C-alpha cells in the first residue's frame, strides 16, 4: 500500500497531490490550484470525471457549461466563512479566474453528463456534532441528497484539543444498510503554521495501524480501516473531506469497541 499521508509544498498553478495510482479505486485525483500574480487564469476539462471545485480562499470566477459564477468564495481563509463549491460532471471544459485564490479539486470517475451546479455559502448545511472534547463543526456542501453521482464532500472545523471522526468509524465493505464501501481523503489546514495533530488509521486484523502526523497543508487517504483525528491544544484545524464509491450513499460503521461513548 502507498503512503497514507502527503505534505506537499504548494506552488503556483495546479498541484496534483493524490491520484488513483495511490492504490485507490474510487478517488481519481485530488489537487489544489493556486492562482496569484503572474498566473490568474486556469483552463481544463473534467474529462471522464465528475468533480467538485471548492474555493478555499478567494474570490474567484468559475465558468463551465455556459454558466459563469463570478466573484464567489470571498472568505480570506477556511476559518473565516463558509465555502463556495462548483460541481462539474464528465465532459465539460471549465475556466477559473482570480487575482489571488486557492481552489481544491476533488475528482472521481463517472459516466453521466449532468448540468453543473453551484453551492453557495448560504446553501451549506452546517451542524455541530459530538459532545465534550469530541464536538466539532461539520459543513456539508455535496451530500447524499445532491445530484452528484459517486461522491459526497464537506468540511470539518476541529476545535483546539478536540477529537473528530469519533467514535472511530470505517466504510470499506458493502453490507446492505449497515455499511457502505467508500474511500475517503482529508485535506488539513491549521489556524497557525506550527499547529499539529494526529490521525489514527487501523484495521482489526492489524494490516493497517498507523499514527499520522498532521500539520498545516497535509493530505491523508483512507482506502480502508477505522479512522479518527485529534488536534493539539491551542490549535484549530480545518479539514476538507471527500468520499467516493459506487454511489453517494455513505453508511459509516463505528468501531464496536469504542462507540459506547455515545451512551
């Protein structure tokens, strides 16, 4: 199995970070586009993929399928506002323009061409989940009731010293209405450059049992296994989460050894 964690050095232009070559079946690609002085325009095609463009920092304008969403994603960083997201299905050319912006690209293979759509910050579903030192804010941009074909995605704001992805859970076996089979990816950002955290990924048979160091601008992948995250005291973490499978109906299965904390 390939490395479960990457800590890329982002450069101007499109930074391809994760691909299906990383022993992934459903997640096709993840990358971050950096636009700034000297490069303020980017053109590409969705090809055989359906994808989401999440504006991490903006504003920017995105053109696709004859539609132009102008001046979207006005937050200065991921801790200062809700996201703007554009969905693009297979077979579309698109263009991004910005004086200065960062946009995450999440891709999975799909077959049906659908109309592109925009999810404004006002349309994001925000909810607080968990309790005590495992409470966190979850923001859902493309959920199970959306028009996406094979993925769901959102953001989590993890408070100082808190856990998330708790109780540890997995989604790597298709088991009727008890569990779905979806790979997952996290993209972490810290509110301070020296911030850090830990993610544990493990399987019951011991094939995977890793503690991953999380820093600002870290990407982790979960092809299988239980997973959970904790952030060091004094630091707030953000992570973009992206799940891909045969459909967009995600059913997590919690570790029976630890879900007693839900009471």
